[in-house]
């Protein structure tokens, strides 16, 4: 039985709309990941957006609980039912049906579709919920209904907002299998397994600690754990014994040639759970990094690798499990198969990085164990993190196995800054959302009409004005800034990488930018003449849009060409389309070669020169997917989507504005290729007028060179060439000698520290080389040139600043200089002070890093 499909079909038969699983990265600044089935519907429940036409929905939502408030990580592998990744089946009513139908639907599905035996089922209700108990008594004997308090059976979204009592359905797995003080309804044991939670959202708390006010339209939010239900249907007492996990465990058995048993198999279970989280996050565009979601992903993989190390693995193995997991999903998530090859490559590279340090890290851990009685050193835990890449919870895992605690206070004192960086990706200010009057605008006017696909000029009525604090005002005075809501607007709101339109409201205001707030298209304005609500204005989009759309369309062509040249693992990881440039980030495990860049540039220009007409269609989302159109995780799509295509060369979901014909782009020139983070590359390019300007700059440079050459006497030119050749020979020789020079690398708190004199070669290039070789670097290089000393400092991912460092050292050599936090350079006049300068440089960086 395909329980996912049976559940969704059942609720479709009850007039619910099937909603696809939302991306794991939510459109919510307060959350790291989607951690519950209701998260994608949160703005409906809170009233931030209107109730959909059909107030009933059903979904199978992928969820992750591995960071922040909801963190199941430490329990994974040690219990029968904790996971970092899981699928939540749910049905939702937005002010439509309530307790009677919710309970009826749940009972019908469990007993008639799943055919679970009634004698195994128990129900809990909130201790105050007489209504729910009375409804349940139509289906279950009263002695099988238990009343529990707020801790177990009351749900709230937070200190304020919607809330209500719950009713949970439990499955009794049998006393013969479980016994103990925790095996009771709502306890931590596994005999009574909660399989479905029905939340009756009937109150609202407006002030923290305030009274619960009945909602005018009570709602329903339910959640049924797929993994638990599959295990029950298959007779497995642990989720890990089901068909969702056992093939993964068997694959690990095969790879390590050791038999799995449940009693001793925690490491197998950790690996089986963590490969699911890793695959889904990578396939949805999250990449390994040292901050935010990427850091959570990294620590999950490294935790699994450490458990593999315990089993005996000494080289990458996790990537070999990916194909087995893809086959388990049976086509439920088609993108997993599409991204599998690229994901395997990323996993293998990340595993290889960790395997390089894991043995030394474990040796340090074991050594410190000899000095530990009850509490493990916080300093050593920090060094394991900082030097050997051991996430804190991995060290805590290892200590838990030994029955030891950790000096967490000392660790936190050493880790404060890194922890703040770890939260930076997902912690948003939310000022506009929290304090703006957007909800009132939505309720009063709904979404405004965007006509910018067809018009760059249009009249419209000022329906609302907001000041800079996003509060409604009747008038904005001349000289003030704020936001305007037009009933009809030609201004495109920043989205999908395309920057928002600027322009003017003729006679009244400059339009500085255009953005979306809760699907409202609002333009930021600087008022030149008092502007009031109700005024009809003529809107004019700035001519710069012509150049923006050239770059946007060129980005689509680039995306398609990258897919053809580099492989089908390519996935968009970010983009920017401005009037004078484009930037495109994409998943790719290594630098794009010069030959590949040449081919990519040539292919894009070939598509431009063909003069391909743009075609735009609005299609049902499933039809659009089957057409082969590329979509992007993280973007919210409705039932219908806009598809922009240039013949079959490029077909994408896109709400942006584009050229009518690729010939309008003019030309396409790649200006730079670089790395953004592990597994993500960036291409920057120009087209249209910006490409012409770029060409003019290059032509001017060439003319300057030609002029200099013409001004030279032929003989002087020959002599100069001879001299240049000799100089080049010397430089080549010096470069060869420089390449042979061994640079001494010290390590301070996980940072590779270099303070050396380089006898020859380019010290800036040497610093770039050191940065490429190490994750964290602090380098100061000196080089004597005649009577002078060249100095360069480079910093990567550590607390020091290159400019500050070089300002401390250059005066010792009788010089001065400065630069950016990551690179700075200077010159000195007194080479006799070089030993003193080197000693001072090393002392300074030691003090900063310690």
C-alpha cells in the first residue's frame, strides 16, 4: 500500500485540494527548516493572507528537525521513532469544518483505509474538551479515551496567536513487546505510539499570558507521521525496521561487510536517517557551509561519517547509499533522481574533507578522556570543532556514549562569535512584517494589478500610502519618502533575481525601487509634490528596464547552456539581474575551466544571434512540469505558473520581464567566474549596452598600448624587447625557485598562520595560493627588492583583519600601507629591520587569534 497516495486520495474525496510539499527551506525568517506540516499554511492561519477559494487542503510535507527549538538530532539512532527528516501527512480546514468532521475523517481513514484494528487504538483529548470527548464516544468506548493537560494536549503557535486543544490517536504495540515506567499514553515509551494529532484551532491569544479569545472561524490542523504508520502497517516495532529504512541499513551492511542487529545497530540507524536529510537538502539547493542551514547540513553528514568510522569505514561511503534511497522513494520526489549524480559528488567531497581530520580528532578526544573524570574540557571540545571540524553535538554524542558531561560554559565562551554566524542565515529582523500595515491593505484591496508585461507607462489610482515605517498615511509631503500602492501598476517588483523597477509618478514623485510585501506590489517613492490617497497618477517605468530585461533573458540562456555544457546536475543557487550586469550562482563541484567558459560564451551568443522569439504561457503547474520547464526550489508557485521559453533552448518557470527576441540582447560577455561556497560557482557577465561599454573599455586599453608602442623608436623597441625578455627569464627563474620554497605553516586555534620572507615570486599570488589550500588563513609575507621591502597580508575566515595587521608592522620597516580586511599591502624602506618585523608580526597574530 502506498500510504502517501492513499492518504491524499482519501482527503481529495473529502473535497480537499492536494498541495505539493513545500521546500524544506521555508518562506519564514523565524525558522531554519519546515518542521511541521502546517508551516506552509501558517500565513493563512494567522490571517496574513486571505483564505483560499477552497478552505480545505491536504499534503504530504517533508520536514526537518535538526536545529533551533525543534532538534531531534541527539535522539536519532537511539530511539525507535526520532528522525531528522520525516514526512508529515496532514489535512487542514481554514475556517470550514471543525471537530466533528476532523474526528470522523481521521477514524474513517485509520479503520477503513489503513484497516488498523480498533482494539489497538486509544484516544486522548484535552482535559477541558467535553465536546471532543462526546464526538469520540461515537467511535470509541469511553474507557479508551483519556484526558490530558496542556503539556500533552494543547497546541499554540507561540506566546501569541492561534491556539487550541488537541486530540491524539495512539496505537498500542502490545505489552508483550514493551514494559516500563515510560510506557503510558503520552509517555516516552514506545508501547503506545502516537500516530495522529488533531489540533482544534479555536482560540487566539493577543497578548502573551493573556486570555484565550474564541476565534470567529475555528480551524483544523492535523499531522500523521508517515514513518510511524508505515512501520505499524508492516508489523515493525521500530520505524527503522520498515521498508523506508531497512534497504538503507542493508546497503551499509553490504558496504562494511558486517551484520546489523537492532541492539547494537545505532550507528546503522544514524547513517540511514542522516542520508535522507542530506540528500533532500542538497537536492533542494542547500550546500555545505560553516553557517546557517549549510552548517546544519554539514554537521548532520559529519555525525553520520563518525558513526561510519565506528563501524570501520576509513574512506567516503555515504555517497554510495544515495541510489538506494532514491529507489525507495518510488518516484514520489522526481527531483531526487535528477540531482542524484551531483549530490553524490558533493557528498563524496565533503566526506573526504572530514576523513582527513577525523582520525586525529578522535585521537585528541581519546587522549583528553584519560584526563577526564566527570566533565570533559570545553577547550578541547572547541579545538575539536575549530581545528578538526567536529560539530559540538558530535562531541556530545561521543561523551554521551561514555557517560560524561561537558564544560559547555567554557565552550560557549570560545564559540560565541561562531554561533552568531551560524544563526545569521536564518534569523531575520521581520520589521516590515511585524510592524507594517500590510494585513489591512490585503484585506481592503487584495493584490494590485500588474500590467508591466505589456506596458511601461500606465495610469493608476493611489489606493494607499505607507510612510518609511510601513504605516498607512493619507498624504506624503514633498521631500518625504515612503511606499505607494497603485491599483494598476507597470512597475515590476523585485523577484526571481530581477531587480525592481524605478521611474516616476509624473509630476508627483520619483520611483526609487519596487518590492513585494505579502504579494502586494509596492513602489518606494521620493515625493516631489504632495501626494494623497485617491490621486490618479501616470506611471512611467525608467528606461533602465530595457537593459535589466536583456540581462534577465541572457540569464535564462546561460542557465540552459550550463546545463548542456557542464551537465544536468546544474541547479540555480541564486541570481541577480541589473541594468549593467548579471550574476548567476549554480551548483557545480569545481571551477569552470577556461575552455568551458569559452564554449559557454560562444553558445549563448549563438542563441542570441539566432533571433529566437520569446513565448510566454500560463499553464497548470503539473502541465508546466511535464513540459520540461525548469523550476527553482525556494520559489512559491501557485496552481498556475508562467512559463517563459525561447523555443526549446530555454524553458523556465518565471514571473519576470523579458526581451521579445533574443537578438535584442545584443551580445553576451563573461567577465568573471569564481567560487561562492563549497559546491557553488558564480558566473558574472554583461550584455546589451553594458557589453558595448565593456568592449569600449577594452578597446581604449588596446589603443593605449598601441600608442605606447608607436612612440618607441624601432631600435629602442628592440632593445626594450630584449631587456623585457631577460627580465621575464629572471622572473620565470624566480617563480620556479619560489615554487620550490617551502612555506612554514603554523596552526593557531584552527587557523593556518604563515609569517615568512619570500625570496622571489609574487607574494600576492602566494597568499592567494595559501587561501586556496586552507579553510582558515592568516598570512604575512615579506620580500626584499633592492633596498626596499614589499609586504602583503591575507586573511580568510578568522578574527584578524589584514589592514589592521599591516598597519602595525609596516612602520617597523619605515613604511606604511593598508587595505581591506581580507587583503592589504605596504612597502618599507629599512630592510635591516626585517627580523624584528617578522617577530612582531607573529606576536601580533598570536594575540589576535588567542
